[in-house]
């Protein structure tokens, strides 16, 4: 089963998220992550949903999403190159003497220690899912006390015409 990232542009009205999530459940799809936020246009929100399924299943799901009230557009971002990022906050068990050691671990991931307490610290990391998963593996030996992650936020890459790419 392939992982797909779908962008759904919707009217910013109460109940829209419920209708979208219900459709996924009724069709037997699990939502791996969902992020909803405002857009460049007032009154509209964009949902970025990651789910699994083959191309035929995803095409059928997208057709069903199009039929929902308040859905403006549906795009399978996975069909073309796109940029995707996630944010994670990771609380790690650590003593003050381990601070430099942990800083050395998080630095190559361009992560930051954003809070230090007497027995723990919090690491903030952004990037793709694989990057965050890799950092989590390294931090497991210290003891991950708490973890919170956003869903993916994603956007289609700009397409550069072949003639423009040759001159750049």
C-alpha cells in the first residue's frame, strides 16, 4: 500500500472537517495524519491528509471528496513532486551533564533544544517524516518521555519549464 498526500481546499465552515473524516472512515481509509489551516484566501482552509492506498483507491476517494459540500478542490500531491514538512517536540530524559552530548546528537538534524529542566529537555525538529523518525531512533536510548508531532504540511513544487531549467 502506497502512502499518498492529498490537499483538500475547503470553505472554512463548521462541520467540514467532520464530513471529510467521516468519508474516509466510511470508505475504509485510515488517516495517517491530517493538518488543517488557513490559506492565502480569507474564508478558505487547506487540509493536508496522508493516507494509504493504491492509485485506483485514491482516485475513487478523491472523486468522493469532490462531491462533499464545501470542498473546493482536491489534489493528490503525491502524483507530482512536492515539499512536505512536519514538526515534532520530543521530551527526553536527561541530566544536565548530558546536555552537551544530546546537543551533539540533535545538531546534525538541524534540531534545537528548546527547553531544559532538571531531569528532562525538549527537542524541536522539523523536516520530513523520515528525518524525524531517524532522530527518534537516536533519542530512544535516553528515554523519550513524551512526543507530539504535527501532521505533514505539504505543497506542490513549482514546475520549471525545461528551457528555463537549461538557462539557470
